[in-house]
C-alpha cells in the first residue's frame, strides 16, 4: 500500500512512521513548509518529496498516487475537495477526541484539570478533527505535569501507536474507509 505523508513541522511523527512501519510503503512526503525538519528527514531517508503551497497540496499528493494519505502534523485544514478525492486519509490528533479539537490541547487539558490525556487516530472528514475514530490511547495526568511533559508523553505514545495503525490499514486488518479509487 502506497502511503504519502503530509507534514509541516518537526516531523518526528513522520520519522516514527519511516522507522517503524513494516507493511506500509511510505513512498513520499508532501510539505507546505520548505523550512520544516520533516523535509530534511525525507532527504536524509532518500524518500521522494514535494514542497508546495497549501493550495497546491492536492495536486502534489495526487502526483505520488497514494492509496492512503497520512497526516503527521500537517498544520492546515484540508478542503472538502481534498477529502472527497482522498477519502482514505488519516490524522493523529493529540487529544482524546471529541475533546479538544484544534490547537492548544495541552494548555486546555491542564486548565480543565483533566486527570487523563491521550491521542486519537481518526479518518479525516471536512470538519476539523471530527472523522470516525480508529484508535485512541490514554495515560494519567499528574498534578505537577506541564505542557512540555504532556507533549513528550503524548508524542511517545503517538510514535508507537501510529505506525502500528498504519500497518494494520496496510494489511487490511483495519479496513479502508473507501475502496481503492
Ligand atoms: C503530533 O503531536 C500530532 O499529534 C499533531 O502534530 C504533532 C506533530 O509533531 N497532529 P511532529 O512535527 O511530528 O514532531
């Protein structure tokens, strides 16, 4: 299964997919940020990449002919047109959805005094962070946790969980949302 990853930032999630996916074929990176470290990671790994503005992301994704699109810190909202063209698109969001859609989740968790936090992998729909949930994993929040601590813990579980889920989609253990186009 050909997987194209979309990322805008550091790319540690992209790196975890590159390092740990055994069945999915990560065939390209598409980024809207020429300065992203994700781009450097693609270069280091010899993975084909495209750098483009957000309004060209559908065209650039299409160019790599993916069976599955994996969002890994892609910091723009995809259009309805994109989602209809690539219904098999997954995202990872650092909260226990439906709680805390959008940005600033760690601050919001701490302000609310939540005792549990975690991450969610979901199919992407036009509405932000709203598609059907594929997997979630949680951990306890301690009273002296900070934003940095929560982020580190969340990224640790994300980087273990996301490659496993992407591999399960690649093997068919988790069915595609929509048949191959
Ligand atoms: C991850 O925590 C993910 O949940 C969110 O964006 C972050 C990406 O981090 N969607 P990185 O750029 O992969 O380090």
